[in-house]
C-alpha cells in the first residue's frame, strides 16, 4: 500500500509454498509431544484444536468465480509487522499460534481475557467462500473458516452506548517490521457496531480447511469482504468496545488515501490509481471491481443515513 517505493503487483510472486505441515511446523511439534503411546492411531497433530476440524460450508456465501490457488493466497501477503514486501510468508512462520488469548475490553460489564481455544468452543465454526479485494487492486477468492463477528459481540455483551469495535494486532519479537519508525504500530482497525453485527463480518480461524497460517493472520483475523482488505486486521489480541471512532493504522498514516470506511467502489479512484478493476492473484487476468466488492445486497443498507462521510476511501 501507500508510501511504498513500488507497487505490490510489481513484485514477482515467489515460487514456493511447500506443505501446510511446513506452515504449521511449530504446532505439529507441540501436537506430536501430546500424542499418547496409549493411542496407536496416528492423529493429525493439530486435531485437538477447534480450528483444524472440518466444518460445513455455508451455501449462502459462495461466489461466481474460481477459488484462488492456495499457494497464491498464502505466499503473496500484506503484513507490515513482518515486512512491506509481499514474500514474507516464511518469516511469518516464527509467530507462535498457541498459546493465544484475546482481551475483551472497553465498554463491557465484564472486561476479560479469553484463551482462544476456550473462545472457539463457544461457537459453531463454518466455512465461507469470500472475495477479498486489496486497496492495491489485487484480489483473491478463498474459503475462510470461522464464526460471525456478531456472535462474539453477543458474547461480550457491550453496553448499549458502545458505537465501535476496535481490533488490535499482536506486536511480537518475531516481527522485524515493527522496528520501521514510520508505521504507527500496533496495527489497529475498527468498524461500527452495525457493521460488526452484519452477518458478513467474519472472525477467521481457518483457510482452505486448515488453521489460518500465520502469514494470513493466524491464529485469528477478521474478514470484512465488502471493504478494502486493510480493514481486515490479522493476529488479533484485543477487541475494544468504545463510543469513540478509532484512528486506525492506515488512516493515521495517510488519511487522504485510507479512510475509516474503506468500502469497495469501482467508481471512486484511489488518489494514485483506478479502482475500476482488479488483478486476480496467480494470474494477470483483470476483472471489473464491483460495488461493495459484490456484497451490496448484504451491506448497502448500512450506509443510507451517512451523508457527508467518505464511505468509499
Ligand atoms: N493486518 C495486520 N496486522 N497487518 C497488516 O499489514 N494488512 C492488511 C490486512 N490485515 C495487514 C493486516 C492488508 S493491506 C490486506 S490487503 C490484508 O491484510 C491481506 O491479507 P492476506 O495477506 O491474507 O491476503
């Protein structure tokens, strides 16, 4: 994005992604220790984790274009805590995915911290195929596993006066990009309470039927498919309910280019490039971009009384 020396799509895709096993090497090691001698059957190392069990696909959320190849979706990433290059996936393997907990904070009767696996036990996970549209004009179509953000809101029971939900990403010693002086880490994103309660807003714990790998935001990230990808924060450790609109990461860097709303609209150009079309990851094919990234029927109603807001940047 942004103040980069070169555009994302000018960086060649790296050859690579070997195996999911490599992507989750640390979990595999931990799981291997846990396999008891009393259990002769070989158990997939991560099987005890709720985010690695197979889940049904929700037919309501399918799209009319082919899935992006897993290799492309998992080796071409934006994750500024690691790097502002796209080929950070190997470095991201260093980020431990367990133990992991999420702090629920702000305007709640009971602020608390919950272990991720305990949290996941409270929800029925499902798979959804979503479009994902980066503000840089590349796109992918992937099967995410997770649960609706609205269910987490319900669990948190925010006060009626809370208006926004703010997501904060981990800052970890394994992340070399954190030392860059010009980025206002921690990565923070936010949505309105109405957006959070829209059924499309999805907390992601899996990708292609496996735990979502670190480079794609494991162990838990957001997917807001009608918004530019930067709204979908990765590796979430804190969720705050507040009545103040947050100053989010990209908005703090360049408010004239990356606003709070960031809804996809092909007719509203980025100040430095058109948003009319998008390149599908893994190919040079460009396809037309759609209003709200094709999800207008689900979310158009959210924005009807917001005159004066810059909804599409
Ligand atoms: N979350 C964090 N913590 N750090 C980031 O740099 N990049 C965002 C978003 N979430 C980012 C982030 C951007 S710009 C995009 S397009 C998507 O993650 C990319 O998700 P992907 O790498 O899984 O395709």
